[in-house]
C-alpha cells in the first residue's frame, strides 16, 4: 500500500494536458458542437468553476483535466492506494456503500456487467435459470455473459415493458415444472430504473408481488440498481428501502458518482467475502482502482441532497418550457431523470448549437425536433429561469 501524493497526481494532470491539447479539454461524448459553447467552460479544470449546464447523461461529464483536478484536490487527504482492488480507499468505499445500501458487505467491481454476472452466478449456485426483464441490461447488453461464463440461463419476461408481473413469473415457473428436464428458476433479477425504457422504474406493486412470490418459492433476488440513487431521489426514499428485500444489489460508480469506471456489488457477507477470487478469475483483478474509488467516495458525500436539488430545478425548468409557445415537454410514465422536449424550429441542429453557445448542452435531436433531456447535477449551476431564457434566446438568434 502507498499513500497517494501530490507529485504523482501532478504528473497525471501534466500527462492529461499533453495528450494532444484537444483531448485534455474534451468532455466525454464530445462532438463538434461543444467547440461553440465558449472558452470559459471549456478551459475550466475545476468542476466547481464550470458553469455549463449539460442536459445529457447522469453525471457531470468530467473532462480528463477536470478529473485530474479532482484527484489533485483529494491528495492532501492522504488517500491510501489499494493492491489488486483490496484495501486502501477501495475498502473504505466498500464499507461506506455497504452501510448505505443496508447490506453486510460490499465489493468493488470494475464493471456493472461483471457485478451482475457474479451476483446471479453466486445466487444461482452455478446452475439453473434466472428470470429477468426482456429489456434489461443484463439480457440485451452483456453479450450472453451469464449463460456463456456462468452457465445460468436467462429467461426474459415482459418484452417492451419495464415491469413484469407476478403472473408473468408464475407462468414461467409453471412452464418449468412441466419440462422434461428439471431446470429450476433460482434467481429473479430486477433492473430499476430501466435504461432501455428511458428511465422507467419497475412498478412498486408488481415488484412487491414478485418479491413475495420469489420468497415463497425459495428463489433468490438480485437488484440491478445501476441508477438506483436517481430513482430514490425522485421518490424521496432512502436507497436502503429499495434494497432491503433483495439478496444482492449492484450500483454504478461512474454514471453519477463521476468515477472513471467501477461498480459496487453489495449483499450478505457469506456470499461476498471470497468473491474477489471470482472477480480475478473473470479478469477483473486490476492492479489498482484507487483513482476511481477515491473520486466516487468524494462525490458520494452529499450526493442525495445535491441531486434532489437538481430534480427541483429540472421540474421548474419543465414547467417553464411547457408554458412557452414553441416548446412542449413529455414525461415518461413512471420515469425518472429523462424527459422529451420538442422544439418548434426549422433547424433543430442549429438551435442546439446556439443553445450550446449559451452554456447549455443538449444531445442530438431526434425527428421532429425532439430532444431527450436528462437531469443531473449540472442543473445546480444555474436557476431554471436562466436556463429557460437560454432556450428562448437560442430560438430567435
């Protein structure tokens, strides 16, 4: 173990600025329009000094220079590095997240894909089936990793919907019982909010009914809560209220805690204590992860209060835009941090560029001038009225 020092971090910052001057100043997901947003935001290495309102993504979208600045600011705290993701600040983050999620133990994972895979693998005991949403990340975006690597077959339910019901699960269990080969459902995995359903949450009544059925049947439960902290902020509920009935839960560290990578898997101690062996077996034994863990721990402090303030600003902005004649706002049913804003303009891309020049960034428009607008902490950088004014000014410029 070694204590992180400022000299080491300054070297990181220098390297970040030297890799093709453009790279050090570019946000994640940069497109040419970002060049129009103005020098003040683009050259700020301190995220606290950045006034850009970025209405895309779940987090701050730190540039490499900003990320290095955050790490340099943490150096004086005496961060202790880990060794192969064991000990140091990683262990500190694990203990903090276990307590916050109401679980006995938490373990750092390099990716959410690995966290979901190892959770389902451990809960299933290496055999059987797992019921999942047909629109879930683990089913559609993980390359059949659970089936291929852990020999647990995923059984998709409720295609085109964020939620499956107890009746859906019952039909699957009944079909399994009539099969000629015994292949029991050992795990139910629930993702909420559901990314592929534009942030819709798993309906609470159906979730409770599914959980009750799983318990009666002796089926273990996993929560893919990559964006769980967003859902809890909208519902004004503690995250531990969501996680209590689940055996295991995964939470992302990079989506809104602004780490460069990583995930947390939390659950019972007897299931997770030795899981670092499986983590290494699956190629997740990184030599160190302190750069991610330290930043996640930093942004975890006060996140719930900050994000709830951003939600309030977002709701105010939605009301203001809805009252303007050339804008309309549509919310996802049972949604969280995503809304669709339609702009009546002959050139939505030009509108986007003019808005970017005023310090407000949108993603690419869809057909009919529809923009998918996300709520994140950058909304705390300006009052809703100021952001709404920027929208109006970008129409007439």
